[in-house]
């Protein structure tokens, strides 16, 4: 009867080792999954910030283009914050004149709430002096309804 008791004890000891090894393997696997999930979430959040930054800096450059580089320097501040819902985002615009007749060097930068900076550098030609804003209306009105009707009859 004693040999059976010893075998049971030995077998019970191995069962405990199996449970411990299984627990360690499970813990390592869970740690890896959690680490991968955290990294994926961080990458997704960074990608979202980059998309917002691209849209904001594009809007900023369009505003510089619409205002004119010389007029921007005279009438606007070189830095600021965006309106809601992007009030946590900051922007800077740096405009440097090049040689006479060359376009101005414009650097637009957006800083996200985390502190990362997204920059675009481009060239923008100044508007010719003393020219009024161009007329953006077509010389003759466009009759869209008649064009649509003509296409439907074909």
C-alpha cells in the first residue's frame, strides 16, 4: 500500500508543476496580447491625430493662399490656436520672402495636444500689387436645368 501512496504523491507533485507551467504560459500569452493591443491602440490614436493635423494644416495653408502671403504678414498673427473643437491644437505660420520675383517660402506647422509637430513647407507666390480680387463668377449664368434636361433627352 505504501508504494501506491508514493506514486500518488509523485503524480500529484507533477500535476502541480503542470498547473504552474500552464499558468506561466498563460500569463506570458496574456501579457503579449495586452502589449499588442496597447501598441495597436496607440498607433490608431497617432493615425487619427495625423489625419486631423493634415486637415488643419491644409486649411491653414489655404487661408494663407486666399489672404495672400504679404497681406497675411501684415494682418495676421504668426501663431495661434484653432477654434473648437480643436482648441487644444496650436498653429504657426512662418513666411520668408525670397529673391525679388520669387515665391515666398511658407512653413505651416500644427502642434497636436500630445505635443507632436506636423509641418508643411511650400512656396506661395505673392499677389501682384494693386490688383483687385479676381471675379469668380462666370460671365454668363449657367442654366443647369436645361443642361440636365438635354442630357435626359439623349
